[in-house]
C-alpha cells in the first residue's frame, strides 16, 4: 500500500516512555494501514501547538507526565481543538481508566505498556478514520 504515513504524536516527559510506545507499535499496524510516522513531544504546550496545527492522525498522551499530565492535556485538546484526532491516554494503573473517560480520550492503556493492548487500541481508532479517507 503506497499511502501517506499516519502521523502519531507521542507525548511524555520521559524519553523511555516515548521509546516504549514507538517500539510497541513499530512501523506498521497491519497491511490495511499505511506506515506509522512519529512525532515525539516532551511538553504540553508543544502537544497543543502540534495538534492545533493539524496533520496528526492520533495522539498518545502519558497520563503520568509532569508537570502537565496527559489526561489534562487530552481534556484541553478535546475542548479547544476543532476536529481533534483520537487520543489514547497512558494511565498509571488500570483503576485510572475512569479518569481517561473524564478527559474524553477514546482509549486508555495502563502502565506498564502491554504492546498488544496498545497496538489493538491504536489500530482500532485508526482503521475507521483511515477507511473514511
């Protein structure tokens, strides 16, 4: 498939977390989706600026990031950005999934990141969006 890559924004103040997300997802989620391209972001203001500028197909936000956590950033994006892309929030523990619901994120995956769970959540959000284009 010769399609434009899907741009995934990965936000965490921890470089290892960003790397773990990229390693979990790899370059492709399947033959029916284009390759993945990553934009790594370490601060909340850059997340907002990047998503607001457009061209992001999905954002993965670390709920454990400091000083601004991914759940608060997700809520801000959903409140402020027209046509906001789908958001996956990385929660500190499974019991925090309700907070991801408050943030209006479409999916939540708990730390430590399970590569299969993350890939399933991301592909489940990207497939319908990609099919619509």
